[in-house]
C-alpha cells in the first residue's frame, strides 16, 4: 500500500488520506481544518490522482468538509459511507455553507464559502451507503478485487472504521473510534484477529487516563452539579457539539427526569443540534446503530431560546438548563450570549461536556479561576468570573490505553499514526515500539508518499 497524508500539518485538521492498494486509488475522508480559514483549511487536493472512490468515515467537518471540493474536481467519484452518514451528510454541509457565508460577511474572508448550496446536490447523488458488517467486493478493470467492510466505530452516529482485504492482506483504518457505549451510540465493533496494517487515530495520546472516570460516573457528577445549581436558584449552561453530544446530553437529562433524578427546571435549546434531532431520529429508525428519538425533546418539554437577550452581565430572568449548540463556546453564538449573562453570578454554572481547544473561548474560560476577568469579544463586556465552571469527560474518542490494547491484539506488521497532535503521536510512537517491537511504525509527514 502507498499512503499519502494530504492534511496540511501533522495534527487534527483537514483529515484526508490518499491510499493506493494495487490498482485501487481512493481517499479516506476529505475534511476542513478547524483552525484555519479560507483555502488554507482544505487538504492538498491538488495532489489528487483519478480516484476510484472515497470512504467517508463520519460526518464531522474535519472529515467531511472538503467533499464538495473533491467532487468539483472529480464529479463522477462515489462516496462510500454508512447508511446513517448518508442521511445527515448534506445537512451538515449545508450548515457549513451558512457559517462560511457569515464569516465572509463578518470577517471579510473573501475565499468563503469554499462551496455553495448548489454543490450539495451532487454530494447527495454521489453518496453510496454500505450496510455495516457486510463485505462489499469491488473489481478493477484488470480483474483484481478488493473487499471493503465497514465496522461501527462508536464516536458519533454513523461513524465507521474500514477494513480492506486485498490479496490475503488485511488493512484497517480506524477513523475516529470510541470503545465505550454512549447513550445514543453503541461502542465500536471492530474485527478481532491479526491485521497486516493498522492506520489508527491518536487523539488522546498525550492525555493520561482519568482514574476512575467513566461515562456513568461523569453522568452522576453532571446531574449533581445541575441539581445543586437549580436548587440554589441558578441557571446552567451546557455548550454542546451540535452533532452527537447535544443529543446525548438531552437523552441523559430525559432519563434522569424519568427517574426523578433531575431537579424540576425548564430546558432551553437552540442551534443546529435541535434541527439534527430529526435526523438522528431518522437514523435510529432506518439505519441502526443509533439510539435517539425526537420524543426526548417532547418529554423534556424543551423550549426554544428566546431571542430577546438581556444585556451582558445581567442574570437571566428565565432560570433553567440551557443546552446550546457550540461545544467550544464560539463567539457570536447564542451559547456565547448566554454565557455573558451567567458568568458574573455565583449561583450559576457552566458545564463543558467535551474537549475545548485551549485557543477557543471555551478553552480560555476553562483556564480561568473565580475572581478572574473574562472579555466577551463583540459584546463590550468584561465579566468577573463568579459562576461555577466545570469540565465533564464525555469524550467521543478512545483512550490511549484502549487503542494500545486494540493494536496489541491485532498484531500488525505495520502501524500508521493519524489524527493527533505531535505530542499524541509521539507517545504512541514510543509506546508501540515497546509493546509491538516487530511492527514498522510510521508517523507520516504530510505530502510525503510512504510505502507501507
């Protein structure tokens, strides 16, 4: 196999791997870099040869966002994905066009949008959903065959790992993987047994395991924080990633309300995550490997967020639990506005339920202590941090120990490290050399062609 990382840097960015196995040439994902803007956010698509197909592992923008640009260059290529991803891909991309258009108008990024609404119909036409756990064999013009099997990867609804079998060799790309059950998505179901090549994510390589921390224990801790805040007359803001995390948090709240483990309080929601509830409901009914119904919103009696925002610094008159799209508390979002109301008041709480990059507003806020100040860009408000701020560990990625265990049981002769910042990759490179000394370990430099 020849492998080229088309990301612009060795990090978690514009995920895009060009793989060449025998006569077959294909991409694993084509995403946009979340920390870059304009055309710099795209993978190195000028390096593309004619493709036989593209594998889409899941519908986060760092894996999906450049698909329309790929199709602009090669309009006849097919996108192989899970049935659930086929349901939601166009909707996620549509939101991306809206965000890029707004950024063009507000920040003057002339290159945006990188694609238009009209380019989304070809994406929908190109999507080819494959049943999970069902091998599919493709034949090249010279008669050679490759068999592809998609395996549930946990992480988020529709996420898959991909096994390729070619001339008795087995090669697996993990994509983003989670080996633990979520409320809405079951754990990964990867194949057991020996592999020839393992191409694996390394997201949490630099993150030591949190002792005694499980999703169940974090759920208990989150509910305790919410109940204590509501009992003392405060409000809770839970910024959540729109796709996956918001629906999981709403399911947790609804389960707790059913068992009377959640204090009585209205629940307010807004943003893309509310719209995506319909799509996850459809996935649950039609695609499998997803457990979410829109009925959750009805049972919680979720209320829309009022657009009559009060002035920054003034506490909210409508007390409640605010579950709002924007997991990292992006500026100029409803979550940003609500945070500007809650932060100055000690009875309130901000609960982060996912990773926040240190360079984002959420990351900066998590680094603050009570009594510090925090500037709300664009709102002309400097808050004094009095509200309780806490992070809860509901990660969508496997721990480094879990990935190490999967690598050990797979006994691969070659391992390729992807989807991780340099310290994360360095940890895996060192540990894998000790654990599996016979394996050839590659930490690819973007743009370099490797013979694996």
